[in-house]
């Protein structure tokens, strides 16, 4: 079984047991699981359910493993012959999750 979820402005195709990095989410106090109810598509074999815009009653439960940082993104500005250059870096915070259950 697989599903397409939307979280953090991005879409991910997930299946049970898969580990992935998503935009930072904060669980409830003392919890290490989260439920994502923004499910756009659910499929199992040849049967595919497409939402308009989301599949009603579908949810994906994920176990939160860790909070990590992505690779550094460097923005470099340069203007020729003016002696101007500027370097700015940024590291996005991500949440590493493992998909435990897809409920349709």
C-alpha cells in the first residue's frame, strides 16, 4: 500500500516501513508519533483512490525518529569590478520519520 501526502508545502510518496526526511514538525508533548491527515492519493495494487483535493477518512501515522539538519545551501552574491561579494548560508531543519501505518 502507498500514499501521497502533503506536508510542509511538499508532496511525498510513502509506503509502510519507509524512512524519510520531511519539513520540521513538532509532536505533542511527550509523544513520538504524528498523524498526517492531508492524504492526496491512496493506492493498493491496481486500486487507486484519488482525493479531490484530499481522500476523506485517510491518514498516515508516522513515528518521529530524530530532528536533523539538511545540507548547507550557500547563496553567493557578486558584482564584478565593484569589490562586492557576500556569502550567506542556510541549513533547513528536518524531521526524520518512519511511516508506521496507512489508513484509508
